[in-house]
């Protein structure tokens, strides 16, 4: 990539709501407009896939790189063994094998989001490389002496845990993350870190460590935590988690998730997650407010983010599958693998042999009983592979199977389910 510096970067980040807190704003602006800054963002392997919160950082890293700055993407092979302190309880430590496996998954997942070519090519590093060989004595002498305990106790997450208890392991996490910034500063000339708002204490501790241990000057900013309309978090263990791994969340389900974003959040999501120009985002936001039933903003958002994460081909597959499932296109035109993934996400039943449509409606939960299923058919509300079922005793044939094993049942316009036969 070209290292031509975009002087409007910081203004763009602020307009998009991506700078909740920062170190000295004037100094940060000067750094970002004077040369190609080397910056880093870290990802701890605390799950087998990256998720929405990580996506905010990946999009932000790409913005900085597009503006001429040089990314260092850090995989937390060491910090992932400890884990940042949780607000309510002690974190369960994962096994070394699990952390190693998840670290490799993270490394593979982050790679497509930045460019490894040009004068500001990205570099991926793993903090296990400079942490594993460090002795406890050296760690305490070189890092620990720069951290006043009274300031560590005053950190929000620590103070909230003091009554219930916090282990020395989690208490020391801030030292490890700060050491990352210092190591990248010394070895690679990295002078900027960004992350999520909940990392502000860890990040500024790294800035301070660089000042204390290396007499250096570094910068930082943090992005917002993305929440639901009611203000609650999107959790990694909740049913609403947004995974980036296509094995954990199919591109179809991923695309559908963005299509279902609340009208009130469309503008925010477009600003944070898309690379669209300001005027286009404002226009989409206005149209969403004026004609919400068209879902123009959500459609564009879903296309943009799915393409960024999974590529344009998967976006088109997801759109064609959705059109077919909702009766707007020919199911036969949809790739069988894409259709199968979409049906598994939407809900499906597995049967050992072809059954009458009445029974299939019950098996999939589209009808509570055979009587209800028969009424649905008689009222013209049942569809098999998008063809209305006219006969209450109708049964699918082998030739109806899509990809040799799938049927699509629909009740009305919006309720559908898959049937896997075999």
C-alpha cells in the first residue's frame, strides 16, 4: 500500500464516533499528519473466533492503514493465558493447548483485514515471543517497579473486585499488556495503540510505562463498545454473539444479522463498520428514518460489512439464499451448500425418509399439530420449495430434494424451515 498520509484521518475517526478517549488530541493529530505512524492493536485468544468487538478494531486498523499508517497486529499468545480481569468474577484459565490453538485461529482470522504489501505493510506479532523466556525476577525488576500499587488498586475493574476477591494473576494483567506496548516501542518503533473503551486503563498504563522505562512518548485512543438498543452488551456466550468465523456463523446468518439492525442504530453502525463516504452515510440514515419499511440502510450495511468480512461472492450467495427462502427467487438457483448452511442457521429438522407435508410442518415446528398443518394447507399458507401446497395429503418426491437431501418449507411469507432427509 502507499504510505501517502491522509491529513483528515483523525477528523474522520471522530466523525464516525471512533474516538471516545485519547491521549493529548493535538499531539495525536500532529503525529498522524506528519509521518507514517506505526500502531498496534491486540487480540487475546479468549474464544475460538473473533467477534463483533474485535471487528471494530479490525475496521479501525484498516482505516489507519488506508490513511498511510503502519499496522502491527498483536496476537495475545501470552496475555491469552491470563485474561483481562472480568468485572464480576475470576476468569477461568484455558489450557495451554487451547490458547495455542485459538492463537493460531486468531492469527489466520486477522490476516485478511490488513494489507501485507507496500511501504506501510502490516506485521503480525505474538506477545508469547517476548514473554515466554522472561524470568519472574526480570519481569518484576524491569516492569513491575514502574507500577505503583495504589494506582493499580484504583483501576475501576480492580476496585469493583476487591470485595469479592481478585487473584494476583488477573491483577497483574495490566503489566503484561503494558509490556507489549513497551516491547513494540523498543523493537519496532510503535508509538500508537488503539482498542476498545474497556481497555483504556491498560492502554494508558502502556503509554505511561514507555515514559517511565524508556523516556519515550506514545499515543493512544479507544473506540466505543457496541451495545444493543437497550444498552446491554453483545456477549460472546449469548445467542446474539456475532462471530467472524464462517464455521461458527455462516455468511448467510452474518448478513441476516446486519439486515436486522434496529433503525435507531443504522447510522452508528454505518459510521463504525463501513467505509462509505460521509455524505452517503448521512443520506442512508435519512432514508432509513423517512422510509424505515424499505430498510435501505440495513441492506447497504449488511452488504458492506459482509463483503469486508467474507468477500463479495459470499455476500451475493447470502442475498440469493435469502431471496429464495422468502419466496422472491428460484430455490433451484441457490448453491446447495449455501442453502444448507442458511437452513441450519434458520432452523431445520432431520428425517430419515420422505414424509407427507403435514408431518413435515409439525416436525419443523411450523405447525403445532397435524390439524393445524392441514388448516394451513387448506388456507393456502403452506409452501414446499416455494410452490404452494394445494393437497393436504401431498408428499414430496425424491426429485424435490435440493442438493440431494434438502426441502424448504414455508408458512406464510416469513416463516420457513429446512428439512434434511437422510
